[in-house]
C-alpha cells in the first residue's frame, strides 16, 4: 500500500461551481463509536453505502487520520485494496451497489490546534465540522449533499468526562469497567456530516423547558464550565424567544426532544448550528452585567436566534454544495435580523446593521476577494464565510421580500420547506419557490446572487416650477470586480418620498396617475441602467428621500449638502435621517482631508449634531447614532486613495470641536442619563447608556473640560461593563496619567475571565494614542496573549489591523510588518484564523506609496513561507494580484 504524498508547496487547486457532480455513493446510515482519549481517540465508523448510478469507485475524504483497519460487510479489507489519495483521502474500487463499510481510525484531539474536527479546550472535547472538519474525525464523503441518519456512542473516563453529548435524542447510557462510561445518541433526521457534533467533558447544565405550539415538550440545556451557570440567563431567554418567534412568524416548530447548547472558549467562529447540539463561542453565551456590555447582550440574542433558526434554514433544508452557502446563511441572517428588529427598536437595529454591512461588506466587494453572494470558485471554502455571503445575502432576501410582499414571502418560505424538507438544494430552488409562490418573475432579480460588486446609484433631478413637474433620474453602475469585467443592471427597489422645504411630505403622483390616491411613500423599481421617474402636481421644488430603510445595498450619490441637511433634520424615515447626516459629515470630512490645514466644524455639521442631541429624550439610541461622526474607515472607503493619518486628524479635531461647542449640553446629558436603578437590558436603557457614553467620549476631547474627571469617576464607580468600559476607553485614548493605573486595575480584577481580558487587549489595540503600535507589539508578548486562542488573536491582532486604521497604516510600515509576523506565526497553528486576520494587508491598492509597496512586500514575505496553508495562500495570492 503506497500513500502518495501531496506536494506541500504545489499550487492549491481551485474548485469550480460548474464542476458539481452528484456523489457516486450515498451514505444512508452512519453508526459511530468514539473511545475518547486526549492523544489516542479511536473512532469506529460503520457506513451504510448505496451506489448512486452506475459502477464507480468510492472516494472518502480524510485528513490527519491514522487508519487502523477496515472491513466490508464484516470481511477485513486487505490494505492493498485501499488507495490512499493525496491530501489524506481513501479510494476503494469494485464495491457492491449496497454494502456496509467499517473503518477504525486513531486521532489526537490534543494535537488539533486548527480547532476543526475533534479537539480539546480546557480539558474538554468539542467538535467543529463545518465546513470540512468531519474528514478529520473519520473517512467519509464529507460534502453536504450526502445526508445520513446518525447513531453515536461515546465512551470516556467518567471522572474527567461526566457529560457525553451528541446530536439528536438520548438513547441510553451505562457504566463500563475501569472507571469508564458510555452514552448513546440517535438523530432521527438525516443530515450532512458538517452538522455532526460531539461534546464531552466536565461541564454543568443550566436547564429550562419549552412547550411547542403543538404541545411537544422540549428539554433545553446550556452546558458551561462550573462557575458560569449564573451567566446563561440571557442566552436562555433568547433561545426561548427565538423558538416562539419561528412558530409565530413562520409556523416552524422544533423537531427533537432536547435542544442542547455547549459553550467553548476556543472556537474559530461565533457559533455552530449542529443538529440538536449547537456549539457556541462563550462570547455569545456568557453575560453578566458586570462582565458583558450592551453590545455583548445584543450579540448573544442575535447569535442564539441565528443558530436556532438554522434548524429549518440550513439543517432540515441544507445546501447541495458549498457554493450555495448563502442559501442557509443569507436567509438565516435575514431571519435573525428580522427577529432582533422585532425584539427592540427596529429602526436603530436596522441602521446598526447597515453600518456593519458598509464597514465589512462594501470594502470586501471593492477589494481583491470580491465575489458574488453565490461564488463561482474557491480554493479554501473557509475563506467564503464572508460578509458578502452572510450580510449581502441577507440584504438580497430582504429585497426579495420587499418586492413580492410579506404574505407572498411567507407562502414562498412554506413552499420552499414543503418542497425541500430533508434535501440538499441550491439557491435557484429557493428563488423558484419565491417565484412560484408570488407569481413574480424573479429571473432578473437573481442577478443579485451572481454578480459581485456594490451597485452605485446616482441621482439627478429636474424641476419645472411652471408645470409642477419633477423628474427624478436614477442611474446605476456596478464597477468591475476580479473575473467580472462587465456588469449588467440589477433590479434596485428604491423606497422613497419627497419633502417640501419645510420638511413635510409631498404627494407622490407619477405621471398619468390619479391625484386622489397619491401616497406619501412608494417603492420605485430601477431595472435598467437608467430610468426617469416623473412626478406631477408638485407645489414646490422637492427634496428626494431615497432608499428609505436602506431598501437596497447600494451606494447613493448625487444629493447636495443642502438636501442632505434638510433630510437629516426632517425626514420621517429614521434610516434616511441618520444616513443623510452621515453623508453630510462624510462629504465635509473629505473636503477637509483634501484641503489640508486646520479642520473647521462648520455650521451645517454643528446643526446636524445639535439636531441629534435634540432627540436625546424621545429616542436616545437614535440620538447616539446620529451624533457620532462616520468612522475613519468609512471615510477612507470613499477615497480612491486613502489618507488614514489625515482622516484620523480631521475626525479627532472635529470631535474636539464638538466637545468644546456642546460641552454644557454633553455634561448635562452625562449627568441626567445615568441609570436610574439597577442595570436593565431593555431598548430604552441600552439607548440611554449609549447616548450618555457618547456624550462622555466627545466631552472628554475638549481641552480643559471635566470629561476626564468624569471618566475617572465613572470607571471608579464600577457597576455594569458598558459604563466601565466606556470610561476606560476614554482614559486609554487620553494622556491622563490615571489611564495606566486603570488598565492595571482592570487587568488585576479580570485576569481570570478570558472574555473580559479580551476587552482589555482590544481597548489598547484600538487606542487613538500615537504609541499604540508599540503597545500592541508588547502585548503580543504578554503572558496572557495566546496565539492558540482565536478570541485572543482577534482581540489583539484583528482589532488592531482592522479597527485602528491610523495606527495600522503608520507610515513606518511597522504595522504591516507586525501583522505579517503574526500571520506567519499563526498559519501553522490555526490556518483559518490566519487567513481571516490577514485581510487588511491586502488593501494596498487604496494606499499611497510607499505604503502600498511595503504592504506588497509583506504579502510576498508571507507567500514565500514553505508549507503555507491553502487558505492563507488564497487570500495572499489574490491580494497581490
Ligand atoms: N455556520 C455557522 C453559522 O453561521 C458559522 C460557522 C462556520 C461556524 C464554520 C464554524 C465553522 O452560524
Ligand atoms: Zn449561520
């Protein structure tokens, strides 16, 4: 038996969507047995195989497995019959059309630093199989279109592993000699291998119950480490609220007797929707007022809902292949956002989500990794768990719902699930269900899935006062992206209204319509490259309010500062009001960056800030969003060649001037908005804290004011983490001598709580102080920095490179060198995380020389590393192209 060695430095292969072929064999049943051991776990797998079509070899994926033996229908297979494939898989020729293949392999959870497959975290066993981790557990056709019924038996030491969990329902347990015990699990629902999970170890359960709409009892449990039981309440509440919401909104009920969640502090992503056994990053489960911020609480609600909603959109109906990833992710993000909007202030949730989309997805769509929501090719699928697949995918579903209406959308969901329950399907299947249920032709709309790049929507206007006729011309263009030089127009729904000079709504009567039923808001559909919309009967020149609620994920241009100022002050749509203020400020900042010299806070900008503060009482959460200046990276994204240092200087100067100008008002807000009683995690309380801390942050910029004194007092007062961290943020950005004591105090107090310690790292990594890069370099050597823990890597390296543009892009190039060194050290440990954090280095096309040249040189240095992972190879080589 010869095992061909894959050449580690050969160029990794590209997988193409068009090359999809159905599998040669189905696996209808899987019976797994695990004998758990830190370095020598033995996995026995019995696969019930059935050929799919004519005779063909069976190909099984495998990675980092040691094969012990194999048999077919109970007869041992001679080693010569097993062909080892490059990369670690197995091939077997001449199998019968139906048979049972049994293999035994040995794996080492302890050696698994990639956190894919079966690994150890804090002495406990966890698995992560999406996308291709199951092949690191046993030989298997590890692709989502192979769906099987699983039975799992786990055997382990009783003392160190009292808890033994897998998917589905419990099906027995017992004692074994030598202090060992076993448990058996049966999952009645066929599933792809990426949804397999096993959790074993010394964990404790926080329990609850849920009665489904048809009266089924479900036992709920969240498994955490002893001592964390008191931090699971918010996650449990969020779970029950999600279960209820899916019943009420979609009629979808949970389908097992138990729903288990296990929390783990070493995890590559946020959480994972394994059937009946979700595994979560502790970041999205654990929360106490004194350890978690309001943002953390909101993240928990969203992610718990997201994973729960996957039970139907992802698990019961899954993906045929990984190019269809947005079929489950875009749809499920849409569902979790819709849910979160319903749980809190919908408008503020919406604009926060838009802010995130523009911070992460728009740059991706404009960069070297730009890809359609349904990609056409990949080298490493883990690189395609992106803002495009998730967030833009969600926007596409949202637009579809807006186009066909909520009732037709609900019928479409019903049809989709009825047609495809227990199937692995494609995005076309989803669109077809929506089309059939609505009777709307969605073939053009489907371009949104196929075309990369953010469409640019440009508006021009013409008003004829004599006839009262107003022509709104909308033009669209999508810039070229790698591999897609020519773009077609996409259907863009533009929710809109028209405002009079006083800010009131004007009637919307399109040419040829009846005056009597002119609405105040309507949705224009721009389907061509350019279209004119002619409105009649207007008493005065209107100002257009466009993309209300962010009705399409596009970039809007063409409105002047006067229009933006009017919309910011008066538009009835909170999204457009916020957005117009942001666009106004962005244009002003860009002008200051271009002009150089001392930035001046103009009256227009001051008026927008004042209007934001006027809403302090009616809607503090909105006021906080509207008072904030656009981020440095958002401003940079609007420039063909960015100037990170100049942008930083302009923004800091404007914040200082806002602090001076509004000092009394900000101080008054900081006094008045203090929490009246104990910490509460409801929308109004969150909004109040957000505005109060925004006020403190800007106030502390004013020289000679009492902002820093307030921050010191707020830090010393302790209390909830939102306020403590906001105060520490202010100090860490300042020259205040108290900042070092406060940082030391925070570290001493929280050194044993990894999630809080992550905040300590991030706070320093994202500081606006000019010595931040040196601090970050020292922190990478701190005993609490651990390159094997993804949360810690993200907290320091990720936060610095992606969240501190002015320092990362320091002219010396030291920031680039630091990131490259971290990526080189991380790649052999955890390639997935390495490939993720490298992204900011690939943005060199938007930097001026000599920065761009240094960035390229650092990318080349990474690329030259022998044995580089294919994921980092893909990001870096595409980043250099
Ligand atoms: N499928 C997970 C989610 O979106 C994300 C994930 C992907 C987690 C890959 C782990 C690994 O909820
Ligand atoms: Zn998901």
